[in-house]
């Protein structure tokens, strides 16, 4: 039986995204660009489409305008298919008048959509994770085990478990225990799994003895409605899931692919550069499970006598002669001047091309055009959209600083320079720090 047509999906848009600031200064976390041409929200929505799940609600609250625009322009289904990706923005209703207080509260305030016809299951996803999963396999695990709740779990090494929620399961795969970010050896021993248990389920343990929660939940509809209407729990990970282990049948579904929670500047930066490497741990190109995004009508990128190594170059770029690009992600419509050097960096590009008339005006105003000016040097940085980097600018963390408050529209987070959206760095600028 095709159970996918009986699943309603909620994708959680996340909170303020303070750990990703300043990338979240003007946008929500799921709207942050990824790998040059995508946005983070494209990952869970593509997984849904590739899994045959076509009834999807995206719950948003903070800085959601660009996310709404992207979803509206990208995810339009055939009228005969009956599918949709709808936005549920925080709003005052007769049932609730407050902002969402957490992930569970966000679904609670939109619980009426679970009453749609032919909905038997509810899938809860995060909008800021990078992975590729066929949710139909998780649905099979859920149905075959007779579970009330199923949670996706990733086997991890013991030393990785201290930053994650870790589960213990019995021989049948039923979750019997859970610890949030276990730190001590005693705590880790409480949730340690036998590698043979993992191997017996078609996943090579490779020394991994801990099952980390991926924050992906599949509920029976009745179970989720009961939990949300009979309690005031606000968060799935901290409250709903741990309590459900004690009172309901919670099943684990093993996943053994690439998974990254893009929650910090450091994780965002590393994930992008890994995607640009020669052997990326997550492959963007897939015939069976492509990553979808907005269809743009951009010309091919033009490169004139440049050196490019281990990099992703998006559509619509112009890279002038003598430029060097190494281990970097170059976003849409990037304009890179002669002799510029880009190393170990993420350039998000531009939302639009500047017209000839506009270029004339900004020239009179003494502003550089959008893009990277001639002979500029950028190393270890994230350059947000629509930035104006002048001639001979140097953007590098020469002082090896871990953190630096914002100055000249630049900041350093986790040792990575971030140039804010729409920033202007004049000719000869050097820094930060």
C-alpha cells in the first residue's frame, strides 16, 4: 500500500537563527543560500517530492519574506496532482494570539490542518538540515512496527554524541531511553548500543555505538493530536519526544547517509566548502533524487583565462582574466574582476544584474559595482548577497581571530569572516581586525 499519500508534512521554519547571524539578519534560516544556487529549504522540500509526499506546510515566523517569495516562485504543483507547498505564517487566530513558543507549539497552532481528508500520519521536518532521505522507508518502518511515533536516527561515534540527543533502543528497535547531549562516560554508557545491533539492520556500525536523533519525527495523526491537545509541551525534542518514550511506542528508523545540521556559521561554512570539494560527502547531482530550486533564466557563466580548482560556479557569473578561484562556492550572478583571488570562501552572488544606467549613477557616487573588484583578495570568508567589494580590497583573517564584533559591515564568527548583505568595502580596504 502507498502510505505516502496519507502523510501530511510540516516543515519547521526555525526561530531567530542567532547562531547563523548575520546571515539571518534579513532572512530566516531556511532561506539562507546553499551551494551557490539553492536555499536550505530546498533540501527537505526536495526530499518530500522525491518521496512522493505532496501535501506540505512550511511553518514560518521570523524574517520570512524572502522564504515566502522563494517557495511561491518555486513549488507549484500540477492542478491534477492535488499537491501543494503552503506557508503557515504566525498569526493571531481565535484559538491562539501569541507567537510560536517552540516547535510543538507551532504545530499545535496549526493543528486543524491535520483534519484534512485521508491524513493518517504527520511527518515533522526541520528546514535547516542538509541530507537526502527517502521518507517512504521511514513510513514502512513506522507501519510495520505498529509504532505511535517513529524517529530517524543516525549512528555516530561516541565522541560525537556529546553535542546531540542520543537514544537507546531494545532488540525490536523500540526506543527505551534518551539523553540530551550526554557528557560523561557514565551517561554515554547508558545509551551505548551494541555494534552488532546496528550491523543486523543493514547498516555498518564502523565503531559507531550511539544513535543520534536527527529531529525527524513521524506520528500517527491521533497520537500527535492527543499529545498537542492534552499537554502544553512547546518543543518536540526537549518535551514531546522524551515523554512519548515513557508512555507510547516510539520506534527508531536507522539512517546511514550524510546529515548536517546547518545551525552555526561554522557548520554552514564547512558544509558549503565540502560540497565544492573533489569528493563531496553529499552529492548534489542525482538522477534518482535531485535537489529542486527556483528555475532562473540566467546565461551560462563566462570565464576568461582564469584558474579554478575544487569550486562550484553558479549560473550567470562573469569571471575576468587572471582571476584565481580555489576551494570556493561562487553564487548566482557573481561579477569577479581581473586578477582577483578567491580562496576557501563562499560568495552568495547577487539578486539582480545592475543596469548600465545604474552603473553610471553609482560610478558618479564613488561606489564600486556589485561584485568583487579587480585585484581583490578574499580568503576564509562568507560574502553575502549584493555586496560591493572595491579594487584592491583584502578580506582575510590575518590576525587569526575567533570572534570580532561587527565593524564596517563585517564580523568574525567561529574564525570566519562574514561580510553582511549589501555591504560596501571601498577601494583598498583591508581587514577586518
